[in-house]
């Protein structure tokens, strides 16, 4: 059986986000947002991992074996969004050439305040095209306009995720493709190495990777070296 991605020992972008929430004592609202996360996972699975789906019982089986049940309306909404994405010319092309749910586990070297550090990291692309060194991640969103969606990239730290994925794997472009749950409109934002979004993401992950090392590294020293 394939190893559960979330059980892997390396540090993920989500781990850095959890550290940030803990550091600032932010409310852990993951339970309240569970339905939102599950819906996004359902759309992702409809695009890249249909083997996880039971279209009769309307269930999604996660890597760890958890079975998530959806009511008919939610399932139909997810089908509508997944269908719209598949009909988009660019997304259709990417689905045809990219490997879905591709995992990387590597050592990332980064700089924080003039000092160099390394950390063992992991990431999982919704889509990965190795010949052109391009990655992709799908997002379901409540945004109604491209401007709102681009603002959400900073707000929800999608820039940190993109930069983490890019620098961990060495790719030069990472596409963030969103679809509005409200209007059905598809938004596309490409992060290119060295651009504003990438630089902002590097600043974010460098801070929290450094704090991971000094706050948690003593307990997981096998993952971290300086």
C-alpha cells in the first residue's frame, strides 16, 4: 500500500502554516472549515484521482482510509465545477500532459537573515509536468473576480505554498487555478521564479522554516541540519 502523504516525516507548507497559527495563538478553525476542505478535495479527486471516488455512494476515500460522504447537492456542485475546469482549453491541456498528485521529498536550502539553512521538505502537486518544469494547484474559491482571487493568494498563503513547491523541486512556474463556487468563473495566476508572488512566498516560508528549526528542530533533529 502506498504511504500516506500526510504521514511522511518531512515538513510541508501546511506544517509551516500550522506553526504560524500556533505561534500567534490563532483560533484553530479547521473543524469549522472541514466542509470547505472536503469539497476542495472532492473537486481535486474528480480531476486527478477518480479511483478514490464512489459515484454511486457519493464518497471520497482519503489516503489514510477515511471515507468522506457527501450529500447529493454537494456532489453535483463538485461535478459542475470539475466539468467546467475540464472544458477550459488550458486546463484540459494540462490535465492531458500532467501527472496528477505528484509527490516530492527533498532537502531545501534557504536563506534567512543572511544565514543558510537546510530542511527536509515535502510537497504534492495537483499536476506536474516534468518536461517543462511546471506545477499546478487547483483551488475552489468564494471569490467572484480575478482581483479578489489574486488578493486571496496572499491572504491564504498560496504564495508561500507556490514558492515552497517551486524551490523544493526546482520548477520555474507554478500555476494556481481557481474556480469560483459562486459564479463558476475560472481564474488563472502563474507564479514565475523571481516574480513578486514568488519573492513574497520565499519570504514567508523562510521565516517559518527557520522558526520550525529553532522551535521544533530539537525534537525532530533527523529532519533538520544546519
